[in-house]
């Protein structure tokens, strides 16, 4: 949506996980609440990262390969820092909803999955409403399409991208808190999500927020069913097979333009 290949996004998700872990273990705060408290800090961090990227690469029109290397370096620097601070052991959090299940007839629905799902849906609906109904949200969607038209509407594309990047890092931190509720984390697991993140973006259609939501749910269901019936090792292969088949039929993605 911003025409920026942020391959370091999983690193910020992990940072959110460890912030939630610190808030939970040190201060006894609910992990989701800890991430919410830290959202302003992550928002400012995202704005700072984009400013460095803009000054060093985008302003010089040198954002293709070197810009990608910048985010790769950011990913590995974050991983190494987390290893030095927390070690390589898995970390988890505690909350009242981790452990109990909600019984629905013949099915038991773990609250550690239900609560993150509800929080994610609130975040998705809120972001979609912001992107579609506010001037700033529509400007974020337009910034990668026609920056000249955006300037004619008295909007600075660099400022819009800075705000959007801050929002993306803030939401990534909240996603990290959700992740550590679902499963324990350690510094190197961020690399496992790089392929999935790009697969979701491409499958949903670049620049289409609803398409990415549909793609994420589709790949999640496909991977879960594959892991259940054929084993976990087959899950990534089948999900990326679905991606290739979809792109062969519709190259622009599910809701791509």
C-alpha cells in the first residue's frame, strides 16, 4: 500500500511480543493491555524508521535493492538484540483466559484463541473504517498510486507515509502481543513469517486491505487443515500451492485491481 517492501515487519511483531512479556512478567499486566500501553512508543518508532529509510534511500530514488537490504539488516539486528537480552529460550505469558475453554456443544473453543481472534477482528474493522472513511486513511491508500494528485489536495506524501508506517508498526506490536498469547516465542521465529506475510499480500491483492484479510484467513484455514490431516510439514507447501494456483487464475490477487 505504501510501495515499501518492509521485510522487517516480523521483527516488530516480535518486539511487541517481548514488550507484552515484560509487562506481564515484571508488572503483572495483561499482555494485550501491555501492548496497548506501548502503542504510542511503537508508533513513534515506526515514524523514525521510515524517516531514516526516506533520507537514506527513498529521497535519493535508491529504494529497490538497497532499501530491501536496509530492512533485512533491521530484521537481523533486532533478532540478535533479542537473543542477547532474552536468550534463545521460548517465552510465554500468563492471563486468566490462557488455559480455560468455552464449551459449545461437542466443541471446546480455547479462550487463548478466541480472545486474540476477537481483538484481531476489532483491529481489522477499526483499520478498515479508518482507511475508507477518513481523509488520512484515503490519503494512505492513494499515496502509492498518484503522489502528484495527493499534493494537489494539499497533502504531503512523505508525511502521509510517515504516519502510515507508524500505524503499521504500532499494529504489528499489538499483533505480537496476540502471538505470544497463542504460542510461546523466541527471537528467531520471526523469519518463519516472512514468506507468509508476502504470500498474504500477493494473494489478497497488493494495496487491498480486505483482500489481505481474506487471504490471511484462507491460508490459515488451508494450513490448519493440511497440518491436521497430512502433517505439519505439508502445510507450507499446500498453502503456497494455493497461492500459485490463485495467481495463475487471477494474477492481480483476490481483490487486486
